[in-house]
């Protein structure tokens, strides 16, 4: 099975592309451009959203300090603090068969840690991508290579995994936010200190 590559705004039925897909590994990668300043630390997060566009509570925010959803259907594989090397820098596992029925979307976000203090943004990041791999077959189902320059933005929604009837679909989003992880988290109803 050949993987499909999407462009910004496109979507794909994961259910139709890979009918056997149950355990989806969301692989996220990036390479910081060479700078003379501080090291980059990009962090992946998953936000579980209901039909009203908000989280049920803070338990629906999966990130480096809260690695799994309460039901165990979404599990973050841990923080990579450097982004060095090839392949996925961070991974999120989603068991599509056990995601709570009231969760309509899983928003995949990547943010730059201490972006304001270090004067870093996505304009200084290259070769960013998001891909979905069937964890059981190790086959890549879909890939989205982010190509847009996001010079002022410090957080970006890479993609969404969402329900469409009985199907699960993937949307290539590529939407940046200048308000950082705090801004996007509060937009989805997450209460931060």
C-alpha cells in the first residue's frame, strides 16, 4: 500500500485508505534551521475535542506532562528535547477503536518551548511533517509535509483526526498561532495556571 501525501487543507478517509487501521501512530518531525542562539525544543500535543469544539476538561489535553488520556486511547510517547536525527521527533498513539464516543476530533499541535524568551518561531523550522502509520502493519497511510513559512507563529496545528459518520478522517491543517500553546489551549477550553 502506497502512502498518500496531502497538501494544506486536504483530507483523507483513514477508514477507506486503510480499512484495517485501528492503532494509529501519529509521527511528527521537524528540523530547526541553524542558528547561533538557543537550542530549539518543539513539543507535540493532542487535544481531544467534543462536538462543541471544546475539551471536556483538562484530562483531554495530552502533552509531555500528561502522557495519556484517562481511557488510554491516546498516548504521547514522550518529549524529544532536541529534534536531532531523522524520522519522527515525537509520536502520539491513538487507538481509534477506544476513543470515547463523545470525542469528535483529536487536534495535533506542535509548539516551540520558550519561543518568546528565545525569540524563536516556525519561520526558523524546516522540513516539518505529520504522518499516520498503521502501528500493526508499520505501513504509512498518509503524510502531510508542511511547506508554508510561518515566520511569526510559535504554535501550529499540524493536523486533525476526526470522525465523519462511522469513519475516521485526517485533515492537513497547517494553521499557525502567534499566541503560543497557552493561546491555542485556552481556545479549546483548557484551563492553564
